[in-house]
């Protein structure tokens, strides 16, 4: 079980050879499945029962340390309501990673998550790392989506998969770490089609073109 | 006659604890259960609106620590419990009539009293009766939110004791009260258990009233009671609730008795003649403290926490032991107005009755920030009385209300004033009533998940009463606006109206319905992308107009408003600020009109300017994802200043509810693609003309020297575009003349108008000026040629000066 602390960002002191990689990560999923809550848990170690709904999108960053690399996530937390769908490409375009979230107590949100996965496979960069998060695992008593069903779907589509709980912090750091581990970190590996990295609009500064420094 | 002591206290407080939920249980949605105190507060809001001559007005319901509830209400006279004298039958009839009028009123509102007792019936020397704290049963959800039983045993009806009972139980209690008034207190020396048993044995009695009288050895006395009264008592004390009289009948019968009614009391003048709610409000502003008095009187005791700790906690979270007010504490603390009277003693009597045609006094306080004015007793005294007058005259006083609201709005009447500013009038209840707010729709799911996340720090909105009402409002609005759909954020937008009109749902709805067309026309269309795009583009232009340096920086780091400002405008900031800030923003919005929000956006940027200028893309966007503290007072002031000093046409938007602009002199509309690419706004010819007349603009003519010399706008400077080096961000490069003219314009806050023969050069040149940090740059709509054909009188043939470039 993941610890509650968000201290993953502490850099080991005096490790000058550490590589620093930046990745753009986007959270997608139906409204109220807990996207903002997952980010808040990961970035600040907090959980707000009454987390406000997200309009448009919110942006946060968090750094995690792997053995020899420091990975900085630039996280776009998007609005879940279907109506805001048209804004989504602005955020997932050029993202190297995505977490598609559903709520284990609501079957419809799982269906919506599948649609997001499809859309990412079609429209996002082909090398994007996608993770599927079945959130609110603390409400297992009200479960409507079986673990095995989601796991099978994830396997079929080559997705990382975990059941998480923003409330208890279960698997929250872990899912981000798993993504960090899976992301290519060698020079140039993040390049290619992901070169658009953090580009939000055409004509952005070249600083955004490489993911590793 | 009333004695002085009676007049001294005008309100009172009592306090009790709400029930604790056992353990940390969650509702089915995984969210924590609403604390009982919140539910109580939500229901009690309705009590605050009840006005009746025989009911003590509720003034406030406060939530203290540890689920404590404090109820503040009007008080007067003495309770029947305290009146030791015996009443004549006429007096009993009089008292009974007033009680039953109050009860009839409550029952008509579907409020059951249940706790009617001699201790909460107040009577003054002139024979007036008022019921005190009659809403306990109502506010506590029929007693389910409190850990103690409601009602005194001797007043409970048999069916209530057996755990049932509706409104008819109140009739029983009323009968007992009348009986007590006639033959004296009942079951005086018995413990609750035996009293309840006695009442239950009445079930077998044919005539319970007689039986009670006999039990008390008062049968003779009872027979002496007038037939009329006895008859009523017996109609009330029927075992079967369905056989009992109703208050309607009781009022009817008691009215026939024709006893001399209440002594007329002249309505007091001066301070004591003011609305009780106002008095309470001013008293608080003077430093009146309800809790302190309760503590002083021992009604709130601070016992060491260890004493109230439970002895054991079971695994399911239930606790055993640990004391916490087992029974309802019926004591009350009374408050005098001495503090307030002293504070306002120097106010001349005529000031209590302001006249509309009189010139208003200027108060020193106007110079202070609004939040301070809102806490100033004397200032609020004058403001409230004045607004009260104006509001009585609404809608005829609409324009005065607007003018006063421009100064500030007293928080106590903000709901009324907003409704007036939005032009709400007519039979709004009737209209609201007719809307179907219940039938499920596909949008319900989204509304259901959004409401528990909407301004939940506010205890009014976080309770189930708040949730239900918000949902009804949203559904009603969607139903009456079929052209629109539910966008997340509509909940936040509705919240301020609900907050201010918590017990006036129809008015909350009417306000929302008037607000959207005025400020958010077409924003909630299914496809609103063009509307939002235009709005954001306009916002960005206003930023460039007033804050060129910041705008340039943000442009350069590609920080576009789409990334952060959608929630600002879609919800008119109600999704980004807490309610206490929104009300101040909206106070200004409602007075200034739909252009203001654009400048409020700029005002926010301006407050963060230093940080933003030092930040790159990531830091900037982080800043907006977690907006730092914004000084709303300052933001409002600056934005109004910007809004008023900007030519009206520069903030023109196509998607508004305003009548279409027809006069070519006023037109500034350009195709959307052009708008999206322009950094500086366009100014209409008529705005330009009026600026010229006031000598408040500097015209930069960027046509070629040749054209300029043929004919030019009087007073303009010529900077031929072909000679400008866009890379060189230094005004001096434009030549001495132009540099001096622009500097002059900047220092005098004049507007700089680019006049050109074609749009493209005008755009590029305005861009350039913005990059040189020149504020207040705009482009003349239609350029030189349009102006020449519409206002030829502005043109002259320049006198050739040697050396002028
Ligand atoms: N029990 C439980 N509740 C959760 C969990 N995560 C989130 N919630 C609750 O679910 C609700 C919605 O969470 P948000 O984080 O706002 O959901 P979202 O996906 O960001 O929603 P949108 O912003 O509307 O797209 C909130 O009331 C949270 O408190 C969880 O792991 N367990
Ligand atoms: Mg969210």
C-alpha cells in the first residue's frame, strides 16, 4: 500500500548525475470519478471530501525520484463533463502519459473510460503511456465494476492498471510511479512523435520539444 | 401598561446540542453524513422569515462548537409560567384566542409546534401574547436531530406518548393549557413517568377534561368555568385526534366570545420602532455577543473535555457514557439594547425617518473600504434605513436603488437589492410554482454529482435543504431555458442567489433567470465555443489595452486565457472565489453592467502582475490552478476604474443581449478570425469622435507621408508604417515628434488610436506599440477612409513643417 506522504519529490541529496525528465501527463474520465482528488492526493497528500468540480482544466506539477532519474510530471487535470470534451485534445495533444479514471461503483464511468482509451489510441501520440485507474476502491462494498473485468480490458489494450483510492491514498503514488517507470527516459527516446511534448498551441518555445535535459 | 423591565429585553437566546452521528459514518455516496447541526440550521432558515403578531420573530440561528446550536429570538413580557396571578375567564379567552391565531398560522405553514407549554407562551402587561421558540420540533426534523425528547410530559397528547401524532397533538396541548389557565397547573408534583401514565389512562375517559379536573379535586372550579370556554376545552381534549377541533374552529369560536381585546399599544418611535432584524444586526455590530452572555449566565459551560469523554467506544463508533446535555435546557438568556442605544444616542430623531427628497448626508465612512463600512454600526444604521425606504418604493425607486448600490449595499438587504438591480418584479412565486422541478432528466446525474461539491464550506449550502433547493433551481432553470444545457459551473453560478434567498426560492430563481441573459448570454448553449472564444479574445484585448507589459509577457510564453479563464467568465467568478468575495464582485457587476467582468479579469491579472512577469509558462499556470489570495475590494475598484475609462466600443461583443448596433458610426464588429488575431481592440468612430472632442486621444496615422499630407485628422501624428522597424522596441525609433506625442498621451492617460488605410498594418503597428508597453492602444474601426466619409470635418490639410518626419 502506498504511503500517504507526497514526499516522493525529495531529491536524494548530492546525486549530480541524476537525470531530470519532464513528462506531460493528462487525466481523463467521467465527471466525479475522482481525477482532481487523485492529483491532489499525489501532489499535496491531501483529500478533500468536497473537492470542487473542474471547469476547463487545472494544472499541477509533481516530481518523483526513480533510481537514477528524477521525473517531473506536468499534470493536466481535465473537466469530466462530456460537454467539455472539445477542450480535451488541447490537453492530451503531445502528452506522454495519460491516466484514464473510472469509478468502481459506477459501471457507466467504466464505459466512458473505454471511450477515452479509444480516443487516445486514435488521436494522441502513438507512444503515449496509458494507465487505467479504478478509483474509489475504498467503496468496495458498492462495487459495480469487477477488478478482473477491468484487468482483462487493460491487458487487452496494453494499459497499466490499478485500483486506487484518493481517499485512503491506496495505490495513488504507485500508479504514478508505475507510469514514471514505463516512460522512456533515455535521451531522444521521448522524442519522435512525442516531440510536441508540452506544446499547447502551435508556435510554442522550443524548450518544450525535448522531454529530457 | 408595560413596565420598563419588559422593554429592556427585546431578544433572548437559548442553546442546545444537536445529536452526534455515531462514529465516522459515510453516506451511500462515500461522503460523510451531514452533521445534525447543519440540517437544523438549514431548516431553521425558514423560521427566520416568519412574521406574525403572535409569534416571536426568530432572529438568528448560530452554530457553535461541538454541534451546539444557539437560537436567538425576540422576547417580550413574561411567560405564563412566570405570571403567578390568576386570570379571569375573559383574560383566558383573550390569551387563548391569540395563541390559537398563532397556531393556526403555523399549521397553515405546515409547521407543527409540539412543544407548546406555559413556559414558551409570553404575555405582556397589555394582554398581548406571543409564542416563543415555537420551531424546535420543526428545526430539529421532528426531534430526530437532537439527543433529548421534545415537549414537557404534561402537555403531551396520548398519541404523542405512543410515538405518533400530527398537528392535532397541538390542539390537545392547547386544551391542556386552557384548562390549566382555568383550574391551575396540572400534575404539579409528579415525576414524568407517572404523568405520562396518567395521561394514558385518560384514554378510557369519556370526558378527559372533567376527569382531569376530578383528579385534581377541581371539579367544582371546573364547573364554574364559562360554558363557552369549557366547551372549547372539551373539543380540544378528545382522545381521538380526528375528533378534536382544529385551530380554525378554535379561533372562530373564541372570536365570538366578544371579550375586550388587547389594549392598543402605540407603535414605538425612534430606535425601538425599527425592524427587529435591524436592531439585532446593529447590536451585533456594536459588539453585542450572544455567546458571551450565554456563558455569563451559565448556559454555556466550559467543562474540562475529559469529563465529556465517553467511557467506552464500541467498534461501530457508538459511544457509551460521557455526559452531554441529557435534556433540553429551557433556560434563556435575555439581552438588552443598552449597548446599541448608547452607541446611537446622539442620532437626532428625524434621522430615523429619512425622506427621499432630502439631500442625503455624506458620511465620513464612505472613504473606508467596503468591508469596514459593513461593520460600522452608525453607517449601517443610516444605510439600512435609507435602503428600507427605497425598497418599499420598488419598482418605482429602481433608479435610486441603483445609484445607492453604486456606493455600497448593506449586507442585510443584499438579497432584496440584487433582485431590484436585476429588475425582478411581478408574481414570481406563481411563475416558479408552475415549473416542473421534479421529473427526472438525463442531466440529473451531473447535477447530483456537482451539488455536493459546490461551495460546501458554506453551511447553508452544504445541508440537505441547500442541496435540494439548488437542484430544484437548476432543474427549473434548465426547463425554462430549453435553448440551453447544463454546463458544469451553472451550479456555482446559482449558488450566490440561493445563498442570499435561501427561503425565497422563487426570487433566487427570478434573479438567476434575469442574470444569465444580461451577463452570460448564450454561454450555456450546447455549442458555446464561439461565444467563449469571443469573450476570451475580448478579455485578452482588454488586458493588452490596460496592461500591455503583462500582456506581452503572457503572449510570449504562450499563456492563453483558454487555459485558465473559462471558469472565471462562465461562472462570473463564482467558481473561483468563496461566497463572501463573490458578493462584493457581483455588487459591482450588477450596478456596472456586462462589460465589467472583462475588466475584473484584468484586475486579477494586475494583482498578480509582479509574480506573473517573473514566471514562465508552468509557474503561471500553476498560479492560476491554485489562485492566491486576491484583494477583491481592490480588484473591484480597479476594474470599475478601467471599465469607466475605456471607450465603450472597445469591449463590444457580438454575443450579447443588447440591441443590434445599426449606426455605422457605432459599428466595431469584425469577423471572428480577425478578432482572434488582433491584440488591440477596435474603437468605433463615434467613440473616437467624442474622445477627440474631449481632447483625450492621440491619433497615430500610419499611412504614407504622401497621403497624410493630402489630408489628415487634425492633431494626428504621422508615422508611416513602411518606416517602422518592428523589431526595435523603442518608441524613440519612431521619431522625435511621434515619441513626444505618445509619451504625452501615456502620461495623460489618453487613448492612442491607430488610423490606417488598411487593417493589416494597423494590427501590426498596434501590436508593436503594445510590445513597447504603451497602454490604451486601439485601432480605429474602418480606418481613415470610413472616418473621412462620415466625419469629414475632422480632416485638415497639414501645414508643412520642415524637419517633421
Ligand atoms: N470514497 C471516495 N470518494 C472519492 C474518492 N476520490 C474522489 N472521491 C469523491 O468523489 C467526488 C468527485 O471527486 P473529484 O476529484 O472532484 O472528481 P473529478 O473526476 O475531478 O470530477 P470533475 O472535476 O467533475 O471531472 C468528490 O466528492 C470526492 O470527495 C475516493 O477514492 N474514495
Ligand atoms: Mg475535477
